[in-house]
């Protein structure tokens, strides 16, 4: 199939293989393999059979000329290091540019302390990756945003962090005592669906003080039920215990926006100096680095250009 089926310049401009696959630059072999097979299913011609013929051809072209080459590059350890080296070179160019000339998401991430920037990066990549191929009209813009995140992230780390024999956790481990989290009306022990199961597992991880595992479970729960205030409230607590105050405020605010009576959110609102009724419209939430706002945008702006 000819590359002319792709919009002009896509192959040349989308040269970050991590961004094309929608994964972080520290994804391991298992994550790369899993993502590739997920995209193979998403872009299979049969999945687009009900759409117009041009969409079906575009999906096939994207998979053949962008995703396949990206996967071939990243599944080879040596080629993967070469890709990181090239991205580091682009990251140095980005660093030399005035902050005001860079995208809003790059500006916000550069202002964060390194631990909080790492957490924001990991959650934002997951958010963008989820939305990346849901609408082929959004693919190009979303992939560009992932590239920017990857370049900004590379500014925070030394080259030896990406040697293949090393395993680097996406979310830093934080030593902390387990939390006594009594069951309240906001914690529903009945497992009624998959989102609730993720939530229950998160509760157990919170009680054990295993913050990264709790974050992962809550993020999965939010993907399935994005309007459940309980999930945001507990995620805010987890960020608070990791001392990511900015992220904690965002999620507690989002919980209160969805349910002003959420007892867990109310409990920590005063500690985080959140005023009841505080403005949590999409613009202010985005300014506070809200991943919840990003998820909401992707759900309600299908077919439009993604701006962050």
C-alpha cells in the first residue's frame, strides 16, 4: 500500500516510535508487546468496516506505515537505545527554546518538581494513549502531544536510566506507613462491576501503603466509570500521602465537583485548603494539571483537534 494514503508529512513528522505506539519512553518489552497487539485489534480493517472506505484505508495505512515500523524499532533493544538518543537530542533543542514558545502541557510539566512531573507524565501518557486511536481524526494531534511529553520527560533523567538492563519504575516508591481507612458510605464493598473491583483493590493497597499499585487500580476504575466521585477522592488521598499536593487538590476538587457530599473528599478538603464550591471548571482544572479534565476532553471532543 502506498504511503500516499497517509496525510502528507505524517511519516516524516511522527518520528517518535514511543509516541506512535502511545507509550512512555520507559516502557518495557511486555508493555511494548501488549500495546502493539492492542493497536492491531483497534485498527483491524474489520473494525472499520461500518465506516466509510477512506477510514478503513487510513486505519490500514497507519498500522502498516507508522505502527509496524515503530514496533519493529522498539522491540530491538539496540534500536530502542538509538531512538532514545535521537529523542534526547530533540529534548535538548526543546530545552533551549523560550518557555513561552512551548505548548501549554510542556510549560506546566516543566514547572513541576521532578517527582510530581514523573507522576503527571505517567498518568498523561495513559490518558492520551487511551484516546489516541478512538478517532482517526484525532490521531495526529494526540501523537504530537505524546511526543512533547516524552521530550519534556527526558529532560529530567540521565542517559543511564534507559540502559536495557535496568528496570525503572514509572512511579517513584514512597516510604510511608499504611493508612487506616475505615469503610464508610463512600466505600462500597459490593463488587458490582469491574470498576468497583479496581476500586476495592485500591482500598486494600491504600491500607497497605502501596501507593503506586493503588494509583494504577484507581486509574483503571476511572477509565470505566469517569463520573464516580469515590474514585477521584481516594486518588486524591493517595497523591496526598505521596506528598503530591497539587495533584491531590485536583482530584479532591474533582470528587467534590461530582459529589459535594463525598465524605472522604470533605475530610481532606480543609487540609488541602480547598474552599467548598471552589471553581473546578475545565480551564482551572487543566491549569492545575488535571488528568480528569484531559479524560473529559477526549470523551466529548471526538473528531476535533486536541489542544492541551
